[in-house]
């Protein structure tokens, strides 16, 4: 008799790290609203319109809907341990962290590659209003901290310590760092991930760019159909 061979348990696959996903909530909300309006007007024209009106409504919907989706619902940024994937309105760019030179914020958020190429992060738009609001919060926090330090210095050292402790318990939590706009915080996170991973062996490779033909195709077809209908008259 032969004893059954002992089988070692199959190795469990290592859990893959999930990408961080960044999207613009206001853009998504605006896109849903625009699609609802376009759908309502388009369906109404298809149902109640006559002759060329129905074809024109269909052509306009074929043109407008893909563009609305492309600029509002589609943009997203996926940040993983090995690469940054940018889904813009008409392209998908995959950037290994080793190919990223820097992440830049001015009037738009952009990523620069080692080869000098520049790609805009449509899903992380810059809000100058949010920056100004964050700057005002930081100025108020700084002024409050200076006033607190002035009161503490005017008292004795022991009394100042007791007063500072009492204010810390009763005056609410103080900000741990400088106030930042939400999209600026996102860029800070991406810079930190780039700094930590750009030299990793698994974060090397080539930049790939793929055109979103599923968006470009219907939009081009809509343009052609509208042009034909207008030319025919």
C-alpha cells in the first residue's frame, strides 16, 4: 500500500494594492444635469418633431452626449504604487512613476514626464476660489496663534503654560498644518506617492497613450451627420 502524498496548500495570491481614484464631484453633478436636459429635449424632439427635425435632433444628441460624458463623467486619475493612470476626455495616459519628472500646479494641474511631455489632470481641476478661501483660513489661524503667543508671553511662564493648556482644551482643535485647497491636497498626495515610488523597480517602464475612440467616434459621426443635414437644408 502506498500512503497518499502530502499536498502542500496552494500559495495564496498576494492582495493587490488598490489604486487611489480622484474625480471631480462638481463636474460629475454638472454632467448628469446636462445629460438629463439633453435627453429630455432630444427625446421630445424625436417624439413630437416632424421630417428633418427628428434627424437633426438625433444628430445633435449623437454629438452632444459623447462630449458631455467626455468632459464631465469620464475624467479620472488612478494613482497606484507603480504607475499613474490619467483618463482625460479623449485619451488615457499610463505613466510609470519612474517616468514622472514632477507634478505641477498653477492655473491647471499637470504632470511632466522625463522626456518633457506634459499632460493635464482634467479630473483634478484648480479652483482659485478654494485657494483664496484656504489662504484666508490660514491667515486667521496664524493671527490667532500670534495672539495666543502674545498673551502667554505677557504672563509668567508657569501661568502662560496653564493658560495655553486651558485654551488648547476649550478653544477647539487647531489646524495641524497650513490650510490647503482640496485639489492642492490631492496634488500633495500624488507628489508624496511619486517621491516614495519613483525609484522602485516595479515602477519603471514606458509611457503609453491610448485615444478614446469610443468617445471620438460617435462625436465625429454626429458632426458629419449635422453637417450633412445642414448642407441638404
